[in-house]
């Protein structure tokens, strides 16, 4: 079975950087096209993921 993307970004810094780049691009595009509520939801989800990964990093 393939790894879930969350598992990949938790251990692969290159994948994590690319994931963050794509998320920020999506949020920016949503804002530019007037999808503010969706942009906020994506921004909150990204923040949550970053917080989770930061918590995991404490145990390296």
C-alpha cells in the first residue's frame, strides 16, 4: 500500500517544501478569484498541518 501524502511530507523535507508551495499557490489563487471562505479554510488547514509537523519535529 502506498504511503499517505501526510506520511510523506512528515519525513521528506523536499516533498514538504513542495507541498507548502502548492498550498500557498492554491490559497493565493482562491483569494484572487474571490473564493475568500475557501481560501480561509485552506489557510487554516495548512496552519494545522504545519503545527502537527512542528510537534512531531520536537521528537527528532
